C-alpha cells in the first residue's frame, strides 16, 4: 500500500494518543509532536502528506504556523487540517482564510477523522489514496500494488508503479523531471533528474507488453505527460 505520512501537532497527550492510535489503525504512518517549534526541524528533512494541526498550542499557535507554511514556497501546498475546540466559529473561518484545507471540531469521532483525511487526500494527493484506477483497459490497484490489462498482470518495480499511479491520477498535464521527483519520490530525496528517464524507460517497457507505452509521452524540452485522452 502507498505509505501516507501524517504529522500531528497537538499538545494534549490524551488527544494526541487517541489520534495516533486511530490513524495507525487506519493504516497511516504517524508522527506526533507537541509544538510548532518541534515541527520546524522535521519539515526541513521530510514533508508529511498531511498535517493535523491543533489551534491552541503553547508557543507558536496553529494559526501562526499555517500562515508560515503558506508563505513558504516548499510548504505552500501542504495539506493541513486544523483541530479546533467546540464552537469557535470565528476561529474556523480565520483558519480557512489563512489556508487550512479543512478543520475538525473537538471532540471528533475516529471515523470522522479518518474520513476527512481520506477526502483531503483524494482532493490534494490522489496518488496517495488506494482507489483503484482505470484508463482504457489498463487497471491499477494500489491496495494490491498490481497493474493489469484484461487479467494480464504487468510486472513493474515499486518506482515504476508509483510513477504510473501518479500519472494515472494526474493525466494530460506536463510534468518536468524535477516535479516528478518531488511529487513521486518526495522532495527530500536527492536523486539526479536523469534517474527519472531511467524509470520512465522501464515503465514504458512494461506498458509496451500490453500496447500502452504510447500513453507516456515525452514533451521535448519540458518533461513527460500521461496522455490518456488523446490518440
Ligand atoms: Ca491544545
């Protein structure tokens, strides 16, 4: 299954423990910390897929942190869910205005929390969800890590699988090698751009066995495009 990393910033131990348990049960990888000050060095090394951020924190508040994340190039698009206390309507509005993608009011049910995270991932990072995908006869099943055409399984390595998953959730747009590295391998990974070409070549070779290698187009001087709506 595709690994989804969630960073939880929450200073109340009981809530933090409950969230961590709930999310791990749902198959997410979770890191919990108690303040924004602790989050900053973590973000330097690796960006999570989603941040669950408490509003009321000691030191730098959740809102100040959202503002910082949205003002910073690298974290501008990072999916954020704000955790607010009951009834703070103006807080919610302020949070959404500053750039939170969603908010959840405490106390919340574990089911609601997981549903909100999945909804956000579907919107913002569909390559991280486990929804099966179809393009023509090509079927990709994230849960089984399997790609097939009419029952014929296509052998792909893990990187080629991730690349195809990304392409199938982001069709008909051109991506540069750098963007593909950031979006498919993660922006903390220092790989040469040429490596993308190697994985593209392998992916094409796999798709060639079922006649779908034409879906991966090279756009001269720009990058690559998964062209599923053109012949
Ligand atoms: Ca708090």
